[in-house]
C-alpha cells in the first residue's frame, strides 16, 4: 500500500469533511442557500417598503389651518387662495402638457368622465381659522390634533409654520407647505420685478453629474460589499468550524477520526481546509447574490445606477478572499476546538466573529485609502483592498503594490492561524481552558 503524503492526506480529509458538512442542514442553509436568497429577499422587501411608504405619504391628506393676527384677515385669505391654486397645480403637473398636446393634434379618444371624488380631492387642504395672538399660542390648538399644522399670518413679516415634529402627519404638512411656498415666493418676485428671477442672479449655477451609471454602481457596491462579504464569510465558516470540532466530540466520533493511519497534523489541516472551503463558498455565493439582487431590483427604481462586476476584478478579488477564508476558518476552528459541546462552540464563536467584522468596517469609512500602512493591517487591509478592486474602473486604477502587500499579510496570517489551529486541535479531549469555560459555561481544567 502506497503511503500518502501529508498534503494528499489533508486534501482527502478536506474533501471528506466538506461532504460531511453539506449533510448538515444548518451548514447548507448558511453557506449556500442563504447568500443566494437572503440578499434578493432583503432588497425586494426594502424596495417594496420604500414604494409603499412613498405611496402612502403621497396619498395622505393633511389639513392646515391659517390663523391670522388681528387685522391680518385679508392677507390670510389671499394667502389661502394662493396656496389652494398652488395645490391644484402641484396635484396635476401634467395638465399644461396635456393642454398643449390637445392644441397640437386632436385626440381620437372621447373625453373621460370626471374622476371620483376621492381621486380629485386635493391632498393638502387649507382653511381660514380663528385669529391668534402669536405663533406660540397655536401650540395648544395643535395639541388637540384637529389639523396637522397651523400657519400664523401676521399683519406684516414672514408667515410662521407651526408644526409638531413628533408627529409624522404634522411633519408631512410642513414639507408640503414649504414646497408650495417656494413656488409662491418665486412667482411673487417675478410678478413684482416684471422679469424672471434668474435674470437677477449673475452667478447662478446648476449641477450636472457626469458619472456613468456603472461608476456610480461600482462606488455603491464597493462601499457596502466588502463588509458584507467578510461578515457573511465568517458566518459561512461558523457552523462547519463548530461541527468539525465540538460537534464530533459531542457525537463521540472524534476518537474514530483520530484512529485513521495518517499523520494527525495532516488530518487536522484537512479539517481546517474544509472549513475554509465552506467559508469561501459562502463568500462567493454572497458575491453572486448581492450583485444579482442589486443590479435587478435597484434597476427598477432608477437607470442612473448600474451594477456590474468585470471578470478581471473578480479574479483579483479571489486570492484575497481565499486567504481571508483560510484565516477565518483556521481561527474559528482553533477557537471551537477548545470547547466540548456544540452549544459551547456556538457561544464562543459568537464573540470571536466580532474580531473579523469590526475591523472590516474600515472599508465603509471615508478618507481611508489603500496605502502600504493600511495594507499591513491584517483584516483592515483585506477589506479596503476589496473595496479598491470593486471601485477600480480598469486594471490600471488598481494599486497593485499595496494590494500585493495586503494579500501577503493575509496569507501570512492564514498560515500562522493554520499552525495555531492544528496545535490547538492536537490537544487531547478534556475540559476547556478556564477563560473558555467562563464564556461558554463549560467545565474548566483549572
């Protein structure tokens, strides 16, 4: 019988552990199923919530009452009429365009009947109420919730919008009043001046976004995707790491595994590689799920954003992701090997996960670039490197020097973590260390 080398043994054990892990329902869900389904479901729910919230806000009717000061009744009535006319124009923005089209060419369709009362009713109503001494005195009236907001109209000077920021309807009323007032102020100035207001703005400016939809999509994707990849990669390695260590101890199958006629170091290395493979698979599935969900669902909202991942950028990400997967898999496996039951392993790894997630938040912070100093930081460098790869429009934009350093640091950390995991797994089955027992509630060896 030909004796197998340590590398061959590690690979065979890794393949066996991967097959065994995929038999576990939780591993399949968190490694393969959740990444492809969770992101589309999250984006779809968020999209529907945004559309529903916007539709409800647009359809909600708010009541606003004008409270004039003594002697300002005529001014308040004039303002009410102007606001009602502005509401009609705002609720029917296509009316002018429709009239122009009807003048240009007659429509073959017969005139449609008038809309129902609910559809024709204005969304913002104004009424002239009782007089008030000042704006502060209207707070008591507003507390009665008869209307959503008040407009205090003095004899001269600015009109005061009295609203309650703790009420959503009152805040909506304030927003609509401010939108209407902007139009009234502009039209009033033009009427007084006899010419457009723009003519009096010698330094008027306008904004124009020249960013391509793909560039905007790459920027948004690079801001949130690295952190999510690292978080979901850690979750993907969670259950396999616990199952291959504490799970085998709890099932009493660890002793059988140790009876295999192969070097123990190669055996344990193969188990760590299996956990790393599950971690990498979860990372790739998350990448695919996030890209598909973002590109399809956000495309329903606007054409100004498009998500695309060039193949060259994905290939550059793979080495960083693979090194990070091995690092995460080795650390989580080493930590789980110190526990005796599946429950203890879950309790311990729940805290260990934060070691990877918190530093990865650096990729979401503005102003952090992939310099050699940042690349030298183990997890921070990998997270920022993924961000720069996603953000790069072409390979020429990728900082290959810092990227190579970040990859080398992650590979070195992965190697050290693998050695540490193998040594930790060599520990004879028994009670957990004291600090692990305090975190998980297990028995202590001291």
